């Protein structure tokens, strides 16, 4: 698994799916607040006038020269919950991001957010 500091260095690099198809460009990393480990990335996708940031899990992701390869198909990522390029993920929408990828979601013991942008 990546260290949060290491993966931030990949901002601006291509994100590709398991078949090597370009999904978009890595914009930011969200860590799991319970572990402070990278958990999701946001990928800039869409047409130049309608860009948005889609969420994709970093589990089983690998890095190569100039790219980050994620374990999910391009079409799944493009249908994932997204935010505006200058937006933030509201706490109320976190469960939908996890559900899209069939991942379990549980807020912190005190109801804290599960994801934090780094």
C-alpha cells in the first residue's frame, strides 16, 4: 500500500484502469481517518467544460512510469459518485462512494467522517 506522502507526488499523472485504458488525471488523495492511510483518489474526468472529480479506491492500485493503475474498470469509475473540481465531498455522501464499489462503510465511533482529503 502507498504512503500518503508518496501518492501525493503522483498528482497530475494519468490514472488508468486494469486494462491500461486512461480514466483521467489524479487530482487528490483521501485517507481513511481511522488509519490515516490512502483509501480513495479523485480523478479528473469529463469534457473540458464539464470536468468533475470521480472517486476510485486505491486498494490494489500500482504505480508505473507516469501513471497510477487502479483495480477498477474505466466505466465503473466514470459512473462513480463525483464532486465539482473545486468541491468537497459532503459527509452525507460518503456512504454512496463506498456503496458504488460495494465496500463497507462505517463512520468513526463518535460519528466522525471516514474520509479526509490530503
